[in-house]
């Protein structure tokens, strides 16, 4: 067999979910809700099937869904994406990311990724023959723009940004996006903007989409996913928004790797998106969970790091253990009964920190049980 990704093991999400299941641990590792989606949305899928929406939709996605996405991007971010030429429905954020990367980088190109970096970026870039260049965030998980500038070389072709940020829970500011725009323009870089947590931003802060910044939008692939927004991670439906030339390059690959995605789900999402209440209410819904989870964890020796967005809470466990992050996450799962994700897996180089990530997209009872078990750390 050809040695593709020779140094890449099994993704941490699969590893930790299997370990959690094996040991009966509360799974706060892999990011997914343990509660149901809106019954109205589920019914809409059944209705779409009954109505006969079961054959291939257009390669780029069901038109009504592309229109609903374009309308939402326009309302929220003031961006005029054209539903016909600029929006493509994808098999989740993961496919959006890899296809966007393959559309704009090739052999020998360098792609900047901000570390900790979501684990699919590195292999997606390598599979394109390009080189992922990790740029660590500052100690408190802000983007280190001086380090980004220093990492740019004549071979740098693109930069991947993620806000709200998995795993740190940080949210980029307007100033961050302005820095990004300056660097991207100065070095003529493509931007892959992973915004799958766009509707989970807390304490009244805005989501700083690339779509809000016209010059940036022109060189960006905006990637999002309905799985996060509507509590249906297993549906694997998302979208990529990009200007016509970028979308055309994206679709050239999309048509022969995926062609299109699940039809009835797209119809259901199209009608569901017409009501802004579910996505407008998401930040409030998760902020309440964040606050309750943080308040409960405050009684443990785990030190809470800021959580400004996403459904992830990162903690510093150095008061509890000297184990490295992977070993600690395993120990926490097998001995304490709570699964977490070690942040070390999101870096190219070994890290000296003692940080793990918990997912709080869980029922209150699940979080209460996890906290009860974590009380044993005191
Ligand atoms: N990007 C980030 C930052 C994510 O956390 C995830 C999934 N949790 C994805 C992309 C992939 O999204 P999807 O499940 O829709 O493929
Ligand atoms: N993105 C999710 C997380 O960060 C997991 C997705 C996956 O399992 N691939 O936990």
C-alpha cells in the first residue's frame, strides 16, 4: 500500500470515546451533544423523504438550502454571497475543510495553522502535498500575530483560522481579523476559516466571521457545519461559502470526491433555517451550561481557563497530577471515570503544559455525574 500519512495514528476522538465506553466513563471527550435535536427538525427530514426528496440533488446542494445559507450570512455578517455561485453544501465541516485546502494548495506549498489546531487540518494539508506549519498561540491562547508574521515564507500559500476556537474556547476579536486581513493581503494568502462554532459565542460578544470583512472574504473559504448548530453531529451536513472563483475551484474537486450530500436532510435544514430562533438562541443555551459547569468545577482543584465560545472547557490540572496530557486524559477516563481530550494532540511539537478539554454539550444530569466523579480529585 502507498504510505499515505505514515506518522498519523487514529484520531484522538475515536480513541477516547472507545476508552470511555470500555470503562463506563462519562464521555466529556469527543465533542457531541448527548441530548436530542428539535423534534420539529427531525420530523422535517421524515416529511422530506415522504415528499419524495430521495434522489440526487444538484451537485452543489439543494437550492433552497443554499439560498437559506446565503440569506443567513447576509443578515448576520452583511455579506452578499450568491446562492448559485458561492455556496456549496458539504458532508460536514471536515469535507469542507479538506476540499477547500485541496482547492488552493499543492505540492511544496506551506500552510499556516494556529496551534492548538483541530486535528483534521494537518493530515488534510499533507494529503494535498503541502506542508502544515504550526504557529503556537500565546500562553493564554490568543493568536500570536507576530509569530504568524515570522512564520510566513515565500512558499506560504494559505492560513487556517478557527473561531470560536476548538479546543481553547477562545473567540477571535475584530482586531484579530484585521491582522489576518493585513497579513493575507501582504502575502497574497488564501484563508480557510473554520467557523463551525459560529453560533456559540458568550457574554454578548460577536462572532467575527471573515464574511464581515470584504477584503478578507474575497480570499476566504468560510467553512461551517449544521451538526454543531442543530445538535445533529451525525448528520454530517455543512457548507462552504467562497467567492465565485474559489467556489468554482472547490466544486471541481467536490463533484468527483463527494458529488453531493444527503437530500432529505438538506430539505429539512432549508425550511428549518427560515426560523432564526434556534440558532439565535444557541449561545444563551450553551452559556447557561458553561456557567453551571464552571461553577461546579470551581470546587475541584482543576483550574478553569477562559471559555468565550464553543462547547469546550479547558482546564489546567497541574495541581492534581504531573502526568503528561495524554496519560492524564487516559488516567482520568479509567480511574476517575470522566473522559477528556488532551491538548497535546493539537500540536506538532511536544508541549509542557497540563491542559485537557471537556465538552459540556451534555444533559445537566450528565454534567452533574461528571462533576461528582471529578470531586474525587480534591
Ligand atoms: N472544525 C472544528 C473546529 C470542529 O470542532 C469540528 C468537529 N467537531 C469540525 C471542524 C468538523 O465538523 P463536522 O463534524 O461537521 O465534519
Ligand atoms: N470536532 C469534535 C471534537 O472536537 C469531534 C469530531 C470527530 O469526532 N471527528 O470533539
